[in-house]
């Protein structure tokens, strides 16, 4: 709970007039804010803009933050909503995994590296066909390793609803991969 206490103390400093607290809070959460935004909007520049806008929104609403809650949950919901609004306004297409930093990190000179790149490419292609809500559920649970309770707070739904939405998102991802790959799915994944 140290992170929660530290966030609360920074928020209290900000609310009492210490402007340096904004920087401290932003530095602590900028990476994850960018990641959440990136998963929705699909490219680096737009994700940076969305994350920055979300910080501004959060800082303007900081006085309304319930100090009993977890700051990250409150803040990431702001980021998620800002990203969805940005995507709806701009109808952005998600970036191809071939250009992503994660894909570049895999060594392509080995058989395992090639298989991993191919897996990532097909997963990204399948994710690109899903709704932003489905992508966010999968991202929060599998990539960010958040619990269903944390996801429910970020998205603003009950934990049971989050579980159902995650199950449906996984099913849609699997169906899309099966549609794209057919019989090759088993050899690609296993």
C-alpha cells in the first residue's frame, strides 16, 4: 500500500498549493498512461497527446478525487475515456505490430524469434478488428496484469461484469484468429 499512500500524500501536497507535486504525480504514472492510451489509439504521437490531455483533465478534477480510492484506478479511467473520445473523433487505425517497439525487440534471426514475430503480428491484426473496449479488457488483464477488481474500477463496471466482458473479449479474439488463420492457428500458437 506504499504506492497508494505516496499518491495520496502527493495529492494532498498539490491540493495545499505545492505545484511540484504535479510533476511528481505525472512522472510516476506517465508510462502506464501512455500504454493505456496507446492500446486504444494505436500510435505513439496520438497516445502521447491523449496521455497529456488526460493528465490535464485529472489535475483539474483532483479536488474531486476520493482519497479512499486508489488514484491509479481513477486516473486510468480518465485516460481510457480520453483515448476513446480521441479515437471516436479521429477514427484512428491501430498501428501495425511490425512497426511497434515490442516487435522490434524480438530477435528475428532465430526460429523462435520468427515464430514470436509472426504470433505478435497475427495477434495485433486480430486485436485491430476488436472494439476498443475488448482491446482494453485484454490489455489490462494480460499485459498490465490487473485484477478483475482493478479493471472494474478502471472501466467503471462491477467485477462480475468485468469477468464476463473479459471472457467475451477473449472469445472474440480467438474467433478472429481462427477466422484469419483457420487450421494454421494451432501450429502458430503451439
